[in-house]
């Protein structure tokens, strides 16, 4: 019975972490390029009181054993990289990846990060940057006197100078794929970093080697489904409540045992 107290406590801890993950998903329901997280649970060790196949007093083989589990734990949290909803913005530097792939961003320390958030801006030098001022890599510069910007599905960026009707090419956006995107580390600010589990990034032009194509003037929103997260939250809350009831029941049983008289 004492074991039941600790077993139920592990269940409450697991469901508390579950609520934390769900809360983060709901908090980012309007974050462009955000990918929801899914929590995975695993059971803990077992006390083996009798092995299956053990012969009984009559010599017959017992078909099943006796195992007492000791609760659950959070095994992992996994990013789900399904496509989010598409929103039309008509901004020339907003873009979505229709399919797989990530934009690569150069951080101030020289390292690279990866994102699905295509809400890019132009800094004072004409470089394409994120909202935090980090450069899109490969770096693309558009003269400040450009009157229009065009981005094709294969990532080619062109602009029209104010003194000409001819489109000038500024560069080509590259996309990056990973063999295991779920292994990427979340860095915040809609950025992911490479890990040993994710594998090395594979660079490709949009639309080649399994990468998606680019569409200008749209943003990929969060792939969080509010109704689904609300249902998950209710289920987690009820599981937390049930584990607390198991603790209460164990406590009452211990209290009854303590009140027994000879």
C-alpha cells in the first residue's frame, strides 16, 4: 500500500509535465512557424513477485506471473512537423515552404539555426533578416532603391531597380533537410539547432531532393489545433485527479490498518 502512494505520485508528476507541454502549445497558437510538441510516456520498473512458467505445488506450469509496476515517467517530448495553416499577408518578404525543409539563419556568434518561420524583413543595408535581425543564409541583399521584389518557387530572389523595368537577380534561397527533424533542439525565437540525433543538414534548392517549394506573400502559422489541445488538457487533468484519488484511497486504507486493535 505504501508503494501505491509513490506510484500515484509518479503519475501526477507525469501529468503535470503533460499540462506544461499542452500549455506551451496553446500559448503559441498564433506563432508563425511554430510546431506543436507531443509528450510520450513510459512505465517504470516492476517488482517481479512470481515468474511466468513457474511450477506450482502440484507441478503444473503457471501461465502468467505476478508483476507490480511502480508508475510512469515522461519518456520524451517530440516536435510534430506537420504543415501549419497558411495565411495570406501580401508582404513581399513573407514566404512559406510548401513541403519539407527549413530556412537557415546565421546567428551573431557565427553558428547556424533553422526555422520554418518565413516572416523575413529587410535591414538598413538591404539584407534579408529575421525579426530579430539574424541574416538569412545564404545572405541575400536587395538594394534600397528597389521598387518590387519577386521570389519564385525555386527560391530565386529578384528585384526591379527604380530606374529600370528589367528584373535583377539578387540570389537564391536554399532549404535544408534533416533525416530526423524531431531530433532538432528548440532554441526559442522559432529557431532550431542541429544535434547528433537530427543528423547533418542536407542543402538543396527548393523543390529538389525532397524539399518543398517556396511561395511568396504567405505565412505558415502554428500547426496547433486548439480543440485537440483542449481535449488533451481535459484528459491530463482527469488523469491527474484520478492519481490523486489513488493516493487518497491508499491513505485511507493505511489509516484503517493503523486503527485495528488486537
